[in-house]
C-alpha cells in the first residue's frame, strides 16, 4: 500500500481539495480497474468514474452529470420516487410483529427500496421487488459484495491480487460480470424502446435512453456508468435512511417537530409529492443532514498528492495518499456547538446555532469530484423519511448504535424500529 496520512480538520480538508483540483486522483477501486481493463466487452483504460481520474474521468463525468446531478433534472423523478416510497411504507406496515416492531432484517428492506427507487429512475420501470422478483435481491447483493471484496483486497497488507488471481479477486471478477450481465439486459430493452419510439413522442426519456443518445459516450461507457450507479447508489442511501430513522426514534421531541412540518405541508392529501412540497420540507431535510453530520455512510474519501503539500503544519510528500475522515469533524464542539446532540435546527436557513464550516461536514465529498448521485440520494432520502413519518411514529428500544466501519458504515444492531400509527 502507498504511504498515507489521515486528516479530519476542516482547514486541512479545504486546503487539500483546493490544492488537488486539477489532479483529483482517488486511489481506490483499483481492483475494479484491473478487471474492467482486461475484459472482453469493456474498453481498456475506461473503467468508469468510480475508478478513473484526470481527462478520462472528466470525459465521462461531464456527459453524465446533467442526468443525475442537476436539481431540476432530479426533480423530474420525484413523483416516481414518491410512488415507490408509498408502496414500501405500506409493505413495511405489514411486516411488523405483534409489538409493531419491524423485522430483524429490515436493513435488507431498505436496500431493496433503494434499488427499486433508483431502478425506476434509471430504467423508467419497476423492478418488481414487491411482486417477488428475486432479481432485485440479487442485484443488491452484487453491489454489497463488490464493496466488501474491494475493501478486503485493497486494504490487505499485501496486495496479492496484483501478483496472481486470488480467490477473492476471482469472486470480484465474477460479481462484476454478473452485474454487467444485468445491465446489458436492461440496455438491450432500452435500445428496443428507442427503436420503437415514435418521432413525435412526448414521453420523457429515462436515464439509460439519454445516455445511449449521447454521441460523446460509447456503448461501453453507458454500461460502466450504470454499473457504477448501481454499485454506489444503493447501500449509501439505504444506510443514510437507516441512521436517520433511528436518530428520530431516539429523539421524540425532534420527531414531533418533524410530524408538525409534515402535517402542515402534506396535510391529509393523497397526491404525489411535488417540487413545491419538497421545497417546503425544510425540517425534513435538516433531519437527514444532521444524521449525515455524524453518520456519513462513507467514512472517508481519498486524494493522491502530486506535489508536496502542507497539512496540519507538516509537509506531506508528493506520492502520499491523504485519507479524509468524514465523520470526525462533525462530532467536535469547535465545529458544531453541542455536537453530541441531535439538533436538526442547526441546518435551517437562519443557522440558530451559528454558521457552519462547509468543510466540516462533506458526506458526499465536495468540489469537482463530489458524488455525482448526491441529488438523487438526497431526494430519495427526503421522500421516504417524509412518507414514513407522515403516517407513523417511531420508537427505538435497543440502546445506542455502534456503527460498523467499512467502505459503507452499517448499524451494529438489527433495525427493529417500532412503527406506530399516528392518530
């Protein structure tokens, strides 16, 4: 492994990101690069925005970000996301036991909700989890296996996979191929849809169709980007929601305040959420942001230094990897007054607890290489939290969570939330 240092001070984080604007190399997912660079279908040195950097990364990023990063574009998917949320909330109500507690495997439900919601946006169709389609759980498991295997291979003291094909590397290759096969099937269906489309059709194009019609993206580029979206877009969003629900259950006074906002904005109306509704759900958004302050699903992001850089008063040599710890600054009173308390109010526009240093909480990273799916993830999270808490009050009776640290942070306890109908 290359020599590395760890930082968490917002001033150092700001300096790092500004000094690496042109060379924003993240030395991670190199195992995926190795697999995709030596693949019969995929193109060498075009392994996708998860792994590439420099001109190749920007070639793809600048073409795909209008479809997943622009607020107005993401708002177009709101009604679809909302319908998925409504359906899953109804399902979860049926899963409760006699004590109104959700099952021990509720985290799996969140993963499947995340994929069903993301899949509807990407492919403009329901993937069928609620109808018993086993493929949804298979894709969720593929994404989780990729994260697990990448971490196991790339954080090992000795990188044996660079010398020979280890059993874990072989499994990662097989999982990558299974995910590619799933994406290929979906792309074929999108191609057929485009061929059958009337020239004067007013129907909105889905993300796959938009990507396929982009002259500056190759057929292989489309597949790799969809694989990256599915890999990175399920676990992170699901765990953001998981920790938010537990935080709200642990803080009933904040949950009551959220209920008040939802009753005011949504009332008892049954229509799907609109951008106007979303704009009014300020406390809902603040609840999610407050969760991300201390429970970002990703524990770190990285940058490789291409020049000597001063961090924390020390010269860090060129070639070092700098690991940015994403959750530490958020827990410190010097950056967030009363940091140990769950206070969504700090994120409201008037900042009642004082101004917030942008670099003290960057769960989606920041700068040019921030998360391309951030807007999608945020909208998914706000929607499911709003729909669940509009109808139900949550309780939690199992003590504090001690998050399990991996590429994506997960709770250490089953998510047996008590879900009680509101009067």
